[in-house]
C-alpha cells in the first residue's frame, strides 16, 4: 500500500512570531522543531488512550516501579548517517542534569532519578529512588540529541548553543533555508520509517497575528492552521467548502492565573469575587465565537479530563464559577475593598486596585476574552487593563511570578495528575508557567507525589479528588473555559489529516508528538 501513496509536496504552516532566526536548539527554539527535526522516544496519545512507540519499540516498568527499561528500534540512524544508539539517549537525558534549564519535567532536581545508563546499543535503563508509575510520561518532554555533536558543547554554553547545521532523527531534518519570514525543512533520508514521510518538505511562515493568517488560509496559501480564526464557517470553509475543513475537539483548560502573593489577590474573597463577576457563557459566545466550552468546574480541570472530574466536588463549589455580580460585590465589601471616593472603582486604605492582565500580542481571540473580563471586573468596581506583551515577557512573567494576572492554558497530558504537578509542585516554581501563583505546600507535594506510588486507578482517583477539592478551596487561578483545539486544514493538496471521523490524534500543532504523527500520515491527494 505504501508504494501506492503519492510521495512529495511542500506542507505550509503558519507561525505567529516576529521572524525566524538560525537557532535549532530544541530547548530554546520555542518547540518549533519538536517532532520535525527531533523524533520522540515515545508518546502517549491522549485521543486514543494508547502508547505510540517512536524511537523506542518498548518501555517497561519493574514490579517495584523503580526501574524503566527502554528498548530502541534496531538500525536507527541520525540524519548525518551515524548510528543512533542507546548511548545517545542516555547522554540526552544526562545532559539535562548539567543544563537545568533543559530539565523540562524536573527529573533531576526532584532527586528521584538516580541514573540513566545504556546497558547495550539498544537498551536504556532509568533507575529511580522511589516508585513512580508516572515518571515514564515525562520521557517525551526531553529531546534525543546526537552525542557526537552535543558532547562538544560545554555545560555552561548549552543554553545559548544554537545548534547550527542540526543533526536530528525526525522525519524532516534538512534545513533548506532560513529567512526572517520563512523556513523550509525537508525530508530526512535516514528516517527509520520506510517511505516516510510521504511529504518532501515543511515550510514555516511567519505572521504577526491571527488576523493575517485568516486571509492566507482562505486564499489556500496555508495547508494547516492552528490558530483562532473568527467565524471559521463563513470565512475559511465557505471560501472552498470541498477542501477547507476544521475540527475543534476540546483541549486544555484556560484560566486567569492570579499572583496570590500580591494584594488584592492574597485575599480568597477577592479571588472568588473576580470569578463570580464573569459570565463565562457570554465570554465564550462573544469573544471566542462559541468554539470553546465554558468551564464551571473550580477544581482545576475541564472537559478534556471529564472522566476524572468528581461531580460532587464540582457541584459543591459551582457557586464560585456561577455568574453572580451582586455576591461578588458583597465579597469585595467584606474584604475591605470599597469605592470611597465615588469614582466607580474600589480602593483599600486610599489605594486604588489597578492591575494588568497579560496576554500575548497577536493572540486576537484571547485579547478579546481579556477585554471582556476587564469589562465584567469594572461592573463590580475593579479596575483591570488588557496588557498585550511579547512572548518573552509573557513567558518570563509566568515563570518568574512577575505578573498580577495572566491568561494561560493548563497542561494537556496523559492524566490530569500532570496538570496538578505543574500547578502545585514546589519543584515546578520558576519552571512551569502554571506554578507562579503562590499556592503551595509540603502536604500537597506529598499528595501529588503519592500518585506514582501505585498503579491502582481507584487509589489514584482518590488523590485526584483531594486535589480538585484543594484547588476549589484555594482558587489560585480562575477557570474560564475549555479551549477548542484550533485546527483548520485543507485537502486541496494533502490528505491523511485527523478528523472527527478519523480521530487518530489530538490535532494540536504545538505538541511535538501529535505533530509528528500527523506529518507521518499526510500525503499528496
């Protein structure tokens, strides 16, 4: 069958940024090359609830959950033709011990990982101090890089290493050119899957914002869109109903992250009031054209993880997410925030409440959402401002806790425990976008870490229930909605896309594992 599939074609995808640079370091290039230049070791397919083995052909736990043995496929090669062995894999994980900024899942800083060793050319063994059934999920967050190149880079230089002339293991590794507005990456002749990829190249094109992408999609200049498009049915689809399609399955929970270390957000009443000030259904319908799903669960997770949501706990705290501006005003009064000077806005001790809500410049749908949020806040006497910032400011603000309030997503993962890890583990402070809110404790660390001590799903659900209650009680972020997975695609040139009829993977472009599976399935019509 494979030889009947038409090979060739250049896939065009849009990227919102200020231009491309010569940086092929997978840890510092914003995820641009994940699943393209760099093949995952393994991936957990949340859509099919299955394990997708990539460079690895198997990965197994010992009975005590303290050892993971990974077997690689035979005959793997780097794009330069050199053998890709277990030594490269062990080196790649050990390298992140010397470059803490690359330690994406804090496997070293938490202290549980004892060692990663290649015991033969195709076997890698991970040794843990304590049992952890969840550890394996984090393996896909690390990039497998060639030891014969990266070992020559001093540890102190890894974070600034731009990896010129990159050597990778993914389906597309040949950098044809890099221009400020466009990058073209073409097929890896040493790719481990026969006849794959079917496509010849991928072209990344730079756009300033969503509004530039919409007309490019409508004109057929882009094959794969992954951004918010206003009124997609009447714009994109209507331009070519035969070939223009979209599929928007539920994705991550979108929250307003609140810095509880600063006034007025250190007061739980204030956080609850801000939540009750919001009409989530209206925000979804007006600012996001009805594509997301309003989230009334204060427990930290949403529709993507619906099977894990404890309905009793969700119902118990639903008052916090129910639109009730009068109750919100009452809570603010009780907290001591009142309008004493008659200007329509509340103060405390003569000081105005006046804060910014960070959102990335160009993210038009979220800018509209935040604009509506500020209007709802104004109705209860709270002054908030839309603050559009560059990605670097947004990124560092969330990680370094320099924000007052910031709209951001939550972790999409194999299991919601990973979302709670990024929310609450103290080891994630300064690393995760989601941990800068200031609500942490040793007890919660222990609870989260106890999840991996068992493989028993019932015991694990009890832990998730406790975390949902803790989140609702403390409200470190204000839930808004379940984002839609923004995914527009054209079948004018390529077929093999995931769809509602063929949901073989969550169609999120910005996840390297998902992107890798899609690239491997696409082929000329």
